C-alpha cells in the first residue's frame, strides 16, 4: 500500500531523472531522496511492490545498479495534486512540485468544475486570502464583489446598466426633500436562520452614519409601520436610492458584533453563505432560503495559492482548467486606473518643482517602454481616471531639483502589479541619482494614509453608474483627503444635488499635479467553454448565482 510520503519520494526521483532509465548507486539515490542508504533500499522495495519502478541491484565495489521507471511520475503527481487540492494542502503541493511554472499548470489543471451527487461546483484559483468581508470597512476590489454575493442592501445596482433595482426593499419613494420611504419584503432570512427584522436595518444604517462619511447625512431611521422604513436626511441627496444599493450599504444582523469572527465569517441575506474562510480557501454555498432566484452554482470555492502571485496578473481571474478547452470567457478595460498621489503632508510632496519633474519623467509611455512584455500586454497609458478622459497635459522636460536625492513611495502588500510599478520607478529614478525607498504596508494603513510618504501608489475601480461611483469611491478614501488637503464639503453637496461636473473635478486634481494617472489595465476571465451565464463586472468578477455549466455527457 502506497503512502503519500512514498508517492512524494517517487515523484521526486522521477523528476530528477525526467523519467529516464539510469544506472546509479545507492549513495547517489540517498543524496537525491535526502535519506540514508538503508532507508533507500526500503523505499525502492516499496516502490517496486507498488509497480512504479524496477530496481536491479548489483553487488560489489564500483558496481552501479539499474533503475527503470514503469509508471509516469507525472500521472502520479497529478493524482496527488488533486488530492492535496481537495484537502486544501497547498504547502505540500508547493513542496512536491517545487517549480512555480509547473505548479501553476498543475493547480489550474485541477480546478475543473465538477458534478458531485447532483451538485454543481466551481473552483477559482486566487493569490491571496480574504480576511475582511465586513461591509462599511476598507475593502479591496475582490472583497467588494464578494459582498454582493453574501449580503443585500435595501436596493441593488444593475451591474450592466447601473440602474437601481429592488432588493430587500421591493419599492421606495421620496416623501419629502430630505425623506425617503422603503417598503420591505416579508419572510427574508439571514444565513444563520433568523428572519430579517426592522431593527437590523435601523442598526445597519446607524452604524454606517457613524462610521462612513457618505452616510453621515442620515438624521433618523425609524419604522412606525410593519415592513416600512423611513429615513430622514440632513440635506438633500438625489443619489440616495443608489447609495442604499452601494457595496457598503449591506444590511447586517443587529447582533453582528456578538457573532464570532464576523469579518471573516459574515452572515447576510444574500444568495450565498460563507461555509469556510481560512488562509487556504474561501467556500460559499448557495443559500436555499434566499428570497430571490436560487443560485445555479451550488458551491464556489476560491483556492488560495500565494506562491502563484508572481506568475499571475492579479487582474486575471482563473476559473476552470488551463488546458486547450480553457478559453477567455470575457475581457474588458477597467473603469479606473493606477495613479500616483503626491502627499501635501510631505515637504517634498508640497514642492511644485519636484512634482513637475517627477510627472515629466514618469510618463505612462516611458514606464511601459521599460516594463516586462507581460505588463505591456495588460496595461494601457492613462491620461485621466477614465479611459475616455484626457486630462494629463503634455509636461515639458524640466531639470531635476538639485537637492532631490531620495523619495519614499508607499503602497499596500499582496498586489503584484504594485511591486512591478514600484521597481520600474526605482530603476528610473536611480538613473538620475535619486534613491526611491519603498514602504509596503497593510491595506487599512494605506487606505487611511497613516504613514509618512512623499507619494503613494493607488488604484481605483469604478462601477456603474459612473456618475455616482467616481465621486463616492474617491471621497470615501481618507488617503486622498490627506494628500490633497482640500475641503470636500462643497463638491460633496454639489454631487448629492447631481450638479457636480465630475470630469472637471477630476481634471482639476490632475492639473494641480497632485494626482497623476499611470495605467488602465485589462480585466480578463479565463475558464471553460462549457460555462454559461458569465458576464464580467467592473471588478473583474462575475455574478456567481447566474453562472452555470453544461452538464457532462453521459
């Protein structure tokens, strides 16, 4: 009977000899397998009993024994890899393969959809875990998408056209200049079994009002009639129905702070519930008591393989396998871009001559010229926050300030494209005698701008309706407020009244050389052609509950 350890040793031996028969000594085999000569004999006997190889021993000094392989180590490796992925044992998979390119092929070849006991399952490979799925907190792009699968708001936003559609509220209307009324669906249940109460909605909005700047104008939330919620604002807001469907406006159970590790194991009312979320895997399962259409995929697992980060463009989502039947299901240019923020809190960030020189040097075209072809394929020069905006002016070459010898750039970890851009900037500045110090921090620190830096690397992914999300995304970023040191109260009031020209507002930030666009990048879904119902959203993901597979032929 073969053991996992014996399989691992055979795979190592087969890889070392590339499956070729050879003449070899016990001492050489012991060095390959990192064990004693006595143990090598035992391993060879067991491998021979398993039918994997034939070992013809020769006795005598200087004699070399003959080793011939009867089974492909690659086949055994694939079978072992499938078992390790099933067990979420990525560490042993890394140890077994010991090659990032080979491991990437190995992992992706195993991430196939499957039908088990009538259930439709999907696996996705990703490069980092999801530690925080708490609505209203600082969230990255992928976490924002996952919230839409786990939670509901009073309203929802149609990902294709940006229209506000019913969610927990089946109807709403404006009852005064600063008053809105929402009629709630009955018999809505949370994943942990309790029915949705008006107290859950009231507590959710009160929490948002205290913690989130876009909801700070909420004055009162009350329910005097069953299944009816009245919200009073301190100022008019034409975007309020959209705001109640935005990612942060998810409704939480009022006891959420008492539930264990809620940020990692959240409880919502959405089409999927979290059944597992650790360093190795996130698994969400279709919620049978969901008030809407039941999800078509029964279970979605996101397998975390951090060792693949450098081998994957983080804007590419791999679903299914990586063989010939795998295809690009969808692709699009993002709504948003990578950009630099010069920090006015920094003495160097305040200086116009430094900002002007940096922006004239670090043009998107210049950076693309020096970067790896892999990024040249996925990046496109940005001259504004949106692809259709051309706000960056042509900056004439200028002299480097004589006293400029070093700068500090900050970005958050687990973002491979940030690393690539940082290295590009480091190399480019070094040619002019400027040392670039790179600080890599956690996302929360970056989001709040709680670090000393001359400039910051940032990215923004906007969603439809763009007129709402562009301002909402930037305004809710404390880092932007710190860097620009501007008073946002007037633009906020204009935006809520739908009178703010977003293009002019964003162009002003670029003209002042405080915000400098770098790249737009392609988002891509790679998966199986048998998958249907996949429409990529602006976050590079897709609505799981609408996706389905053509069943395998019997």
